[in-house]
C-alpha cells in the first residue's frame, strides 16, 4: 500500500482550498480536512435569539476539480450543537447541519467529519440517521472523538483510569446504538491523547469501525536533530491500528524548524518500519473481518483451489506427520511386546523407541486416510512411515469425484511404488476389505465439530480395529463473548448464506467463519463441547448442551460470540486456533462467529449467561443459542430454521 494514501492533514484556517490542497500534496499528504462552510458569519450566541442567522457562502463553490474534491474531508462547523439546551439554538444548528451535509453531498466529498464533544447526542443521531437514509448519498460520516477525555480521568497506581459514565467510549456506545441499522455509514476518527492510555481502552476501540487516527502536533517531542518523533508507546498504538488499514491524520501547527514535512516523513517512517506480517497475517491478507459461509464438505464437492489453499499451511501437515509417526512407533512397540514380529536379517522395521534392526512385523500396519482431498495427508502418512522405517498398507477414501480422479493419477505417479488402494465414496457407506490400525482424517471446522467430523468418523468407526488409533484423538470447541460494531453491521445487512433458509433473521442466526481483526473479546474463552475418537460408546448421541457463565470485567456491548477449537491429534501433538494456544503460523482455520439478533449492553464486573445446543436428526445437525443474563434473548436458530449442516452426501 502506498503510504501517501494513508496520510491526511487538517487545515485549521482555509483561505484558498486549491492552494492549501497543492501545498499538502507537495508535502506528501494525500488528503486534507477543510470546513464545508465558513462559520465566522454565523450567530453563535445561543443566548441572543433576536439576531438574524446569516449563513456565509459554502467553501469550494468555484472549485470543480475532481482531484481536489476527492482529496477533501469536509468538516462540519464546530459551533453546531443539535442537543443544546436552548431550543432556538438547536433549530439553527439543525438547519445549518443539513445545509452543510447537502453541500458536501453535492460536491461529492468522500467523507464528512463531525466531532462529538459530550455524551448526549440524541437529536444529532436522529437527524443524521434520517439524512443518511437517502439512497443517493455517496459519502461516509466520520465521527471525531478523543480516545479518552483527559479531563475525566483519575490516576490510579500511575495509570489513567476512565470515569466510565462519561468517557468518549460511553459517548460512542450510546450514539452507535441510536444510529441503529445506519451504523454502516459511520466510521470513527480517534484522537491520540497527550499520554498513552491503558491497554484495555485500546482493546475496546479496536472493536470499533476506525477510519483514522488523529495525531496532534503537541503529542510529538523534538529529538536532538530538531525533528518530531513519538514515544515507543505511541508507535506501538499506531502500529496496532495500522493492521486495520486505517489512515493517519496530522492536526495542529508545526512545532519544529522543519515544518509539516517533517511530521509526514516521520509518519511515513513508522509505516515503513511497522512490525512485519506473520505467516498467518500474510495468508489472510485482505480477508480480515470478511464473512465467509462455513464449508459443508458432505453437501459440497470442494474445488481444487480450496484444497490448494489448505495445502500451503506450514504447520498442519507437519503436525499430522509427527502424530502419525508417533502412532506408528507405538504400534510397533506394542507388536513387539505381543510377539507379532519376525526375526530376520533382510529389512529393518525398527522403531525409534528402541526396536531391533533384525525385527520385521508379521503384518503391515494399515492406515486409512478418510477424506483425502488431493492427498496431502497421504503424503504425511508415508513420510511418517519412512521416518519410522516401517512399510504400511494405505487405504484412501474420498467422496469428491474430481478429487478421486486427481488421487488416481497420483497413485500411478507419486505413489507408484507404494502399497496403496483408493476407494471412492462416503466414508460412512463405502465397503473396505479390512480394518485399520490408524485412522487419519482432516474433517475439523472452525468450531471443531461444525463440519460434522463426529458423524463422519462415527459412521466409519467399524473399520477401525478395537485397539486402533484415530488421528485426531479428540477436539474441544471454545467460545467467548465478542464485541465488534463492524461485524455486527456486516452481519445485519448480509444476504442469507447459500445454505441458510430465507427466514426473517437468517443473517443473524447463521454462524460465519471470520478472520477476526476489528474486534475485542470481552471475557476469556471457555470450553464448550468435546468429542473423542474412537468413540467410547458408539451408540451415544452427538447432541450436546452447555451453559456458560462469563465474568465480564469492563463495560461493553455483546454483538455475538467467537468460537475456536483445540485438537489433540495424538498424545502431545496438537492443532489449535484457541487465542492463547494458537498453533504457530497455522492459517487453515479462522474463528467462527455466532451472531445475536440484538446487541446486549453489559456493565463492568457483570456476569453473562450463554446457552448453546448442538442438535441433530437423520438429515442435518445445527446449533441453537441464547443468553439469559444480563438480558434474556430469544433462542436463535430453533429447530435449525435458518441454518443447518446437511448429513446428506452429494
């Protein structure tokens, strides 16, 4: 991304917008802030109701240059106050606001800035919601807020602690709720304070729709060479928000000998030297906060492109290889103890765990790869067998006819010297010639069981020996309350996913796979459902129910619940997207989000009661969920009315 596209400058006094715009562009800025109307001719005396309110001509009236107009964020006049105690002043403010918004729309500005200065903005929200309902509007409204109201802070143990009832967070929370469905037309410009703030405050703002960070020139200090710089704490804050692809705005007069150019150069330096992306971030680039329909592997035949993305994962298949290697070694050791070996001098099948080089197994270890896709699990299993110096018999099961054709070719090319057979069909129905020592499968979804791994592996379990090993051995889902104004806005306006039924609340009763970024978890994750393989009681139901009580430590708004999984492949070999145990560089799975129809406001040090069910019948499996504290919600997705996972194989 070009750094110039991220930097704007706020012109405090506009005399000639063309000249000011040229000046900003010459310094490397890409856009400017400027008043939509000049305000000095307005009657700003709220106690004088006798004077006529004279409106000056709008700025840029003679400007038709689209390159200038597209590079301007219009500022609403600062005197406007639609929630003033004086009725006459409120009416004047409303009239002026609508005139300025209309002019901004006429001129084609990409955005308009309105600064909030207090908590009560009820009438402003009403007017803006009405105005933004017009279909012809093309701009967004940026709401300017300080990150903290420093006058409302107290100092506790050296840390800035907000007075919760009257902080900018509370201003925005109330304002955003008043906006309702029109929230998608609004974004935030946050002003960094004079001193770094508590990390909890940063976490909260990170869940809101941020368009830009405002850096005032008075938060910089001058280094020995006379150039402006920011403290490490500020740099860290900016770096974190830059991951959200925000823009940076400079406001204030230059406080160094090198002028505004020095600030622009410094902010460009921060961008250039920001923290490098991790493997996970590189492979999820441009997918942040994008709502994806969960996969339905039984109902769908996945395309080759989907398989190819999964196969790039650097962690997953190495973990499968390690787990299979350990399982093979354990089986070799067990057979040695049971006397199921031959003594000879021809070929070594020695185990890493202390076998003799003169022992061979009486029968090959049999591995079944269930749901092989294009074969990466088969490759991992063969590598594991080679590392254990053990020949294996491989059975491959795959239902996707296109993947079967791909695997057929690989048998004659990549695995032509291997003992391998391919069976086409659903693993629950296909007929296999023998039982396996080891099952290897890759059927997990973002919530562990949400791609029907339990039902698929249960249906194939009769082909696993009584003492056989399943890889994975178990997996547990986890969940936590989620705050994200942006995601809720997306989910509220999302078309119903392909497998959703067209019900009234389909878009808010469907779980989504999301690469979470613009969000905040309001409590630590808790475990939900655990499934084990092989299943101890094959006749036991896979239906589940769990009530969870979360202790929320801060004020917030619940917009849904974020789900994760932690999987034990074999013994100490794990795969996880649990926030505290995420497997390094693994990107095959993103979290899952369960929306709620109506956001829930929650106070600090409160308890949140959440209920979730996993329910199924002969045709489908689905989740239902609800809250009972601090508010009672309806049960979401009852009887799978909006979304379910089909058990019927394509």
